[in-house]
């Protein structure tokens, strides 16, 4: 059974009095992750895959053990289908650049209307370079994905469908298995942005059936500067290397180059070694974590509290513990600053989803993102402070 007190104790930063509800932007880092990274720097600081000495061997083994941990966490079919990147953004860009020869003028790319800019702008750049066309999967009135409209768009035979597993603004969980199955029937590749899903859901990329799945370490209780591109081995193998250099080559002459096998052909240069090792520790922690019931309890408590306030919750449907709200006549940034003054960390703005906010007719929103180390007492304190802020600003208006 999940013990929230014991889980919270694993995060040194949470000994401070601040209430941290900005977990959608970045989670706190677990002690086990910090220890794994510290051990690398203190005990066996060396480069990987190249040296014959004991420190290099230990570092290499630690990095490859992290790859195995990620494979197990997301149920990748092959460890070679786990590619380390600097984060979700880098992973998506790696795919966009790697598919540049795959697209011709007029080819279609489908993206959902709720995408983070990191899963929109790379495709816009690809379309600009190749003449491909971006088409948008619309939302229903409750801001959930319009699957009927999606099926109609698939009739145009898109080459790629890119969609988030969980919206970073709405918190809604998309039916990614159905999205990928329907895309495959239409002959399209699929990329799923899992940045907001990886810390909240049991991710099984084989069950999802996607060609590519991307996520970041800093949103899953791990370090910044590291992430993963995973997926089908054959799909990853079709990507042209985004970067050239060391590690990703088999043979090089002045006349040309042959590339290394996966995953190394997509991991040019020296990667973030300590962060990869820390990511492996975070993956091990997540795999043994079963906090879904507790998170659902916190989410229900938060939504019940918000229902008593004059706020609008954005999006309706199955969600993770992430909620964005708008308040009539009150700017979201004013609310965030007021809460910050009370020692409560939240997020205000467009959350890198400007097109979504435009569709919703909002300049931005206030986001409360909960993690399993948060408590009902923290949420109650936040709700009380939010009620004070709304009353204050509405009176001033």
C-alpha cells in the first residue's frame, strides 16, 4: 500500500515550508536519484563505451543499466529501442529531423489542438522545409479530443500523427491506444508526447502501439537535461541521425560514413552520463510506485474544493492530477503572485499551449499540478489562499 509520508520523505527539498504545486513544469528530485548521480561524480567519473579501464567500465555499466530500467518501466520490446536525449523536446526534434526525407510536398501531418509547442513547432519547421501540410485534430466542447473528427482526417492519409498522452494544460488523458491503432490502419506513423504521463500512468508502449514515445527525466522525479525517445525498433531505425559525431558511427573515412547500430546511431557525442544514471534510479523508483489511488484521491479533493469557488476548470474527462483554471475578471498571473506570497508554488501563463488557449478564448490560465508527495492539507491551504485572492482581486476590479 502506498505510504505518502514515506514517499515524501524521499525528497530533501520538501523539508521546506513552501507548498509545491508546480509539478507539471518539473517534479522534485528523489534522494535515490541524487545519490546515484553523486556516486558517479565521486567514485567513477569517466566517459562511457570507449575506455578499457575500470572506471569507464563501471560508468558504461551504469548507463546501460539505466537503459534496461527505462525499457522495463515503459515495456519497450527491445532495449535498443531506448534512446537517451536531453528531454522530450530534443526527442521530438530528433524524430522531426530524422524523417525529413520521408515527407514530400502535400503530405499531411496531424497534431491535436491541445499540443505543447514542443509537439507542434518541430512539425511546423518540418512542413516548412518539405512542403508538408499541418492539419489539426479539433476538440469537443468539453475540450476532450474529437475522435470522430480524427477519423475523418485520417481519410486524407496523413504520414504522421503526433499527440500528447496527457495534456500539460488540461490534464486530460487521451485515448492513445485507439489513436495509434487508427493511425496504423491509415498507414501513418505515430509519435506520442509522454512528458505529462510518465510520472502518473503505467506506460506500456507496446500496448499503446506507437512508433515513437518521448518523455523527460525532470517530470518523473529525476534530473533535468535528460530524456528518452523510445518506440518501435524498426521505426527508430528509419530515422536519419540528427547529429553527427562520435559514438554514432561504425566506420568513417574522408569519403563517407556508415552509422552505428541502435541506439548509439541516435546518441551522438558524450551524453549527460550522471543524469542518465539518475534517470535510471528514478525509473526504478517509479516502477515500484503505486500511487494512482492516492493521486485520484488528491485530485478529487482538489476538484471538489474548486467547485466551491467562482472558477472555471478547463477540460472535462479522465485526467491525471493536473488542473488548470480561469477566473472571470482576474488575471491568472495576479493569482499566481498572490499564492507565491503565501508560499504556494503554482504556474500561470499559456503553459506553452498558446493555440489551445486561443481556442478556449483565454490569454492564459492558472495550473495546479499535484504529485504523490503532496497532501490534502497543502491543497486545503492552497484553496483557502485562492479564495482570498479571488475575493481581493474581484473587489478591486
